[in-house]
C-alpha cells in the first residue's frame, strides 16, 4: 500500500528563460501565451504555472512532447535550474528559496539525479563512479568503497567494480548511473529520460529492473519519459505536460479510460488497453448468492432480478466458493434440492482486481465469467468476456460521449 503523504509539493511554479524574466512574468500573469511572450520579450516560458504533489514512495512519470518543459520541471526540483516564481517543498522545506550551500546538501542527501547519457567519469572505475557522491559528502575511503560495492550488488554489477565504464555495455553503464544515485541513500531519484539512450530490449530490462528495485527500496521516483508505453508500464501516476503546463495527472488506467483532451488521446491511441485496464475496474458488481443462507429459490430470484446468466456464490466471509446459473437453479428446484452447494460449480476462474485484462484471456476457456476478488480474497464482481472485449475495443468511444 502506497503512503499518500506528499514528498514533493510544487505550487505555482513558473520558469522563464531569458534576460527579462520579470517583464515576461508580468505578461504571463496578464494572460500572455508562450508565443506572445517570446515575441514581445524574446524570453521562453519553460514552466507555465505548475502545481502538483508527488507522493512518498511513488513512481511518478512526467510525459510530454519535446520542448514541453519536462527537463525544466525536474531540474527545478533539485535546483539545477532556479525557478522564476513559485514554491517547491521537499519534506516541507521550500527548496526554491534555500541558499546554495543547503541546496548542495539536499542534492547529496535527498534528491539524486540519474542522467540520460549516464554522466559517468570515463577515467574512474565503476566503483569510483558510484562512490563519487559519498566522497563529496566526506565519507571515508573504506566506508564508501563498501557502500559502492553493496550498491553495485543491488544492481547486479559487483563483479565489475574495478573496470572502467568503457568496458561496460550501455545498459550496464546506466545501472552504474543508477547505483551512483542509490549509493547516496537519497529518498528521491530524479531520472530524466534515463533509459532513452538504450536499445529497446535493454530498455525493457531496465524498466523491469527499476520496478524490482522500487519494490525493495520504496524511493520517491520522478521519471521523465516521452514514451507512453514506458510511462504506462512503470508509472504509479503520470503527468502529461504541454507548453510548460500540466494537461492531466492520473494513474495509467485513468489516462487510458478518461483522457482529458485530444492531446492525451493522441498519446494513447496506439496503446493496448488490455495491458493497462484492470479487471477490477470493469467488474460487474452484482450482489452474490450467500452459501448456507440463500435457498435455490432465493438465488433464482436474485439472478432474475439482476438479469444475469451467472452468479457468484460466496461464503460467510465474502469469498467466492462457486458459480451458479439459472438452469442449474431451476433443476435444483424441480428436484427439490434445498442446498445451493449441490448445484454450484466449484471449479471456476478467479482473478485479483488489480490484474490486467490481458491476464483474463486464458481464463475464459471454461465458458464462465471470471470472478474478481480483492487483495483479501473477497468477492468484488464478475467480468464477462463480452465486457472485456467491449472495454478493449472502445478506445475510440472513450471520452467521446459528447462528440455527436
Ligand atoms: N537554457 C535555456 N534557454 C532558453 N530556453 C530554454 C533553455 N532550456 C530549455 N529551454 C526551452 O524551454 C522549453 C522547455 O524545455 P525542456 O528542455 O524543459 O523540454 P523537454 O520537455 O525536456 O524536451 P525534450 O523532450 O526535448 O527533452 C523549450 O521550449 C526549450 O527550448
Ligand atoms: Mg528534456
């Protein structure tokens, strides 16, 4: 379970690049656009009044086309770029307004950056690269060597400690970059297109690696990407930027099922919805039949009332124990059977609510609806194959209800 406490709070952040930021800021505040500000002042509106929270232990992805302001935003978070206006709180401290000395401490202890081009020192060994932040922090030689080796082990590179980065492949070099950021024990990792320079296969491996590490380390990760597949795969939440502003923030599923506008729709149009939408989100929440409580005639009443083919039978704890259908109940009544357990099917497909629709496909071979349960194994609803197919197929209808 994720902790919903915000780790980073961004309030009305504005960044203007150029020599007349205050004039440009005034223009922006009186309704000027990126274009008009550029035309009148020659200054570029990099971030246009962004407010958002990034929660503790969240893997937060920032997406957007080239030039939309992603790097500017993430570089404001560790003040590699000074904001023109606004606040950025890390653990409650407004880092937009702390002095350079304190900011250096924050970079060393709270927010580490992983760069796209790895940023490794070519003439230092892998271990020396990982030790770098610790050396700057003043940690003694033996301790930092040990910490570097421990961290290299986490990313699977402890055998390579004494090699130069040039002996390593791109994927391995990026693991070194990641180890260097992890070695500082900073709670926040800022990753700007960290996997973009890698081959597609290695890139997918690194995404899996990051997810695996995150399960153990529980960092707050701000991950920039312009690849929607990557964002949907790794993000707990995604923010999509355009022209320096946030267009939408939501979970991958919210992006897919409720895109805010055409810009977001253009991003998600080729996405395989079955890989994103969860079983729980489309489960039909019909009332189940309760074992040892409902008689076959009461069960039949429920089936007729809900106009469904099948119903789930749950035990007193609310966990599914069987599936019944109308015919079996009718024959139970005809044969004067009084117990539902005599006519229910106990071999039935079941899936957790947070599983993706693609995981339900193999479960339909029995011709039964799939029973969806929550994390505690309690009944949540049923998903019919027709619901799954409708949900995957309706990308074009999604959010277009008012277009006709
Ligand atoms: N140092 C700078 N001086 C002037 N303008 C800049 C500077 N850095 C960035 N910009 C402008 O600010 C805007 C946002 O740039 P930014 O680098 O944040 O975008 P991005 O979303 O990271 O793009 P990309 O996907 O290409 O990395 C762009 O219009 C860019 O031209
Ligand atoms: Mg960038």
